[in-house]
């Protein structure tokens, strides 16, 4: 069964079994009460099925509580693990929408054909996503996912074409 990352547990929160999660998804329903998630240990050797029975946002992180885990001692081992969904849990997207896993690994080119690098990560700081492009011999490039910059996304060819605004590329 193919799995896709939707969050990373970075710490516990309080004493009642809540965990702090850095979100790797745009889909709020992934963390809704009753949602099924899979947990994988940092090294991938341990896996576990979990059901969300509590969720709230706090200081740019998601706080989740899982059914059957009532204290900090019971969730301590979840730290550094990854939350995932199965391929069967993915839904069809509208045109122009993409899953993170489809974007990560794509090569970024300018409208003039210059290759900039590969997308290695997607950040979701607020108003729009930011695509982190790893470049050879240079520091990472941050591309805002906005219409003015991202001109074309071709998932089949793993290719993204951008029209960089002034100052975006050093």
C-alpha cells in the first residue's frame, strides 16, 4: 500500500496526550475528528494506525489527540514520527490543483528555458505555498506558488515553468 506524508510529529503538548504536528498537507480534513491516519517511526521500522479524536490549531502548528491515548506517557514514542494517509484516502483534485508529492521532485525552469533546480520541499506559511528549489552549488531558492510567478506545472514531465519576479533569483 502506497503511503503519503501529511504531517510530522515534532513534540508532545501538555499532559493529556496531545501531540504537535507540522502540517505537510493543504487538506484540513486530514486532521478532522474521526480521520484515520497512519504513523511511521523516524526510521520507518514501526507503523501504527491512529484515529484523530481531537484537533486544534495553536501558534502555526496542529495539535492532535488520538483515540485511546490519554496521557503524555502514551504518546511520547510518537515524537519524530511521520503521519501518513494511504493512496485509497486521496481524493480527485480540481484542475490546477496538485498533491505535494506530485510537485516535489519536479525540475524548475524559467520561461527563457534556464534550469534552476528541483523542488525538494513545500512550505505552507500562510497566504500561499512556497516551493523550496534545491540548486547545484547555490543556496536554495524560494518560489511563491502564485499565478504571477508559476506559469506552468506539468506533472507528467515533472516540469515547472516560472516567470521570476525581480529579485527572486540572485
